[in-house]
């Protein structure tokens, strides 16, 4: 069932959100400045409530919380979900919205900006559905009270990315996991991720390497230190000021 069964304001805001870059530079800088996970989370939350004034983007927690609040402003109540990955628990997050008898999945932190209908579990329904997004297609599997998020590119075999218990979590529990995310290993290096929806291209930067993925395949190359600020600014739309402030760990 296509996402146009959702009200236009929701779809329009998801389209607007799709221009945002996933980035943890702001998060690292906040934590470096405060030395306190709770204070850093409060700063990140306060800064990123206004989409038009973000320095560039945010991580899954700030992106999901932002959309959660925007849906509330529109009059819709969504459910906060926590995602587990292999033996790591509560390392990702997403949203579930029930509307007009259907359940919809939102995952802006994984660059899935299209609301996806959640399939009915077996034996009521098929238990899974497929979404040919570009460059990464998505397969959702619903069973045992949870939702499995599988993705792939081209003819790749699907990979299970996260599993989400659909019981969801409270706002206070969500904020607890958000605070704990400031201790994640990813806080030791910058991660940038952006989707060019019009061209169907994903740009992913980590530890000095740039991955460019399209439906035709992927290529990776290193970005020379002397070119990093200019190239990352161009590809990810981040401010030069933000990138310059992050020079010490922009490797």
C-alpha cells in the first residue's frame, strides 16, 4: 500500500527531513565541551528542535525525537521504538504511527525518509513486505511482536540491520538510551551519512574514507586530509565552521 494513504502534511515533512545529513560531529563537540552525557544530550535536543537552524543534521536519536515532536504538533501520536543489533541493545531508534487502521514505520536515522506500511504478521497477513527504495531497498518482517529491518542494494542478499520490539518505549526511557548513546564507540570518530533521493545516491563518510553507493554498486575512496573540509562541506552540506571546529578528530 503506497505511503500516499497518509495525510499530505506528514509526507511533506518527511520530504523536508530527507534533506538533512546524519552526522555525529555536533554530538561529539557537545560532549567534548560539557564532559557530561546528560548536559550534552540536553544541548543536542535544544539545538535540533528547529530543522531550519540545524548546523547540518543529527544522529538517529535527535532525528527521531524531532520527527516524534513534529507529528505531535500535527495532532498525531506515534510510538517511540528502540532497535537492537545482534548482541547490542537499544543502539538505534525509530517510530511507529497508527493511522486509519494501518501501522507505519519511520526511520529517519537510517535515512529511510519514506513512511513504510508495516505488514500484518502471519497467519493474519504475509508477515513481510518489500520496498524498492534507492539505492538501498528495504524489507520489513513482522513477527513475534517485533519488526525486523532488512536492507540491500541491487542484487545483494538482504542484511538484518535492526530488530524493533513494537511494544515501544516511553519518552523517559527513550531519553535514557539517548543519554547512554554518548558512551557509544562511534563517539570516537565522525560519521556522516546523506541520501540524495533525486539521484538515488548515498554518501557515507567514516575514518577518512568516503563510500558512494548507487543502485549500480558501491565505490570507496580516501579523502586526503588537506581536502577534507572542502569536500565534506560540498557533499554533506555541513557548515565550514562546524567542520573547522572538528578538525582535531576529523580523520
